[in-house]
């Protein structure tokens, strides 16, 4: 048995391979993908920050109906008033009307202000405790001490995400069991929480050994890893496991729209950009018309902007368009070759065996 497969992460979580599937928010995760990755020996993950308590319980039950292996659920830690933004009707109208020309172009009605832009975080946490997944991972900071303590009582392993050494130290001090060191190559949101994300744009292979030297808890490497070479390099730099996002996002089993999946395999995936245009928070995706036209424009705060562009994205997808919706994508997308999760896990294992076996 190849030594790279044995680590504190794989041993603690009962995994055959120290590979974590990145948790995708906004409906991009799927039960089928989680089950496929977990069945293949990795840790399947489901981004649950858009689900209410009942939704989390349903998803957990559906995953367990497909696999008895460990899996993770992921939540976003609230920031400032993101859990329940106080927005007047006039303020909502101002933010919405900036996008009105796009809705008109797509022949879609302007959306009305919702009662809430996101489910309540406290309700989500309570549901997680009922569901009792093997792992609960967090982004955008550390949960409150009582949340960490309750997870420990229930036997739920907690994982945080860091974009800097200082954030890694803070997560360890908060009592989390493991952390993900996230390089700026990663697709989706920059999960910084101690400073503006624009000030912490460090590549994984510079960040990883510094984090490894700074903390004692297990470190999972993320950002720019899409094949066995990335896994081997991360393990040699001190990672106890790797987290892979874009390669799994591109799999047929994911919740990604077919238009998005095809874009990940297209030449367009060579050109990604960090932007706040889609959610109000900095995130990496394929550069498209909306990203280009949003430069220098005012953007509503998260989660208001996220909700508004989510409505726009639905209309764009219905029209078969990729120019007006988010296409989350990491910088390793040009390395993608495989379109099914089980085959991807096999490829990752075989390639890493060849290098480290």
C-alpha cells in the first residue's frame, strides 16, 4: 500500500485516500457526487449554506441512502449582518435596478424582494447536529466555541479554511480539528476572514509549508490541484490531505449546469478572474461579459448581490447563455480530462501512486 494514502486525515476520518471533494455552495453540490467520492475512498462534501434546516436533513438522509461511508457538510460562518441583512425596499430596488438591463435582455421579470436572502445560520447548525455527519466544515471564519464544543460532544470532526498563516493559527486556537490551507488558485470564493481577501492572495505552494510550520493540527491543501502531480507536490510540502474542487465540479455527477461543465473543459477556462460582481464577495470564475461589464461598478453586499445574480443566472441558463452567470473555476481547469467522479478518483490514485508509490 502506497505511503501517501496514509495520513492523520485519512486515519481520523476512515478514508482509503486522503482526498477531499471541495464543497460547492449555491446548489452546485449533489448527493450523487458526494456518494461517488465517498464510495471511491475519499471524503464527499456537500455545501449546505443555501439550505434551511429541513433541507439539510433531507440531503443528509439522501446521502446516507447512497453510501454508508463518511461525508462532510459545509456551512458559511456569518459575517457582520450577512445572516439577516436589514435592507429597505428602496435600497433593494437600487441594487436590483442596476441589473435591470440584463433581466430585460433575457426577457425575464425583475425579482421581488424576498423575505430572507439566506436561511438562518442557527437553524442550519441545529440541523447539522441532528444529521450528525462525520465532518462539518466551515468557511469565512471559525464558529463560536459552543458550536465547536457541541460538535466534539457529538463526534463530528470540524474543519476550517484559511487563506493566510494568521488565519490558520486562529482556526487552531478556536479548537477546530483540522484546517484547509487555500491558495489563491482555487475556484469559487476566497474564504478570508481576518482581512480583506485582496490582501491575502498567496499561492498554495508558498502558503502550504508556512501553514504546516505554524500549526499542529492536520492541514489539507487546496487550490490548483487537479491531478496526481498536484497531490504529490502537496503531500511533499507537508499536507496531510488535499481538497480538490474544480475537477469534481466538472464531473457529470455534480449539480453544475451542463453549460457550466462544458465551459470548464473549454479554452475559456484558461482565463479566470477574481471578482465581487456575482456575490459581493471575492471569488474566482471564468471571465465573461458580466465580469467585464461589472468592473468599477457598484455591487450590493453579500448575500443581496448573491441572491440577485442567482435570479439572473437562472434566466440566463434558461436562455442557454453563459455570459451573464457565474462560472466558478480554478486555475487548474486546463488540466481537466475526466468527466465522472469514480473515474477521476481512479485517475488521481493511479497518477499519485506512480509518483509516490
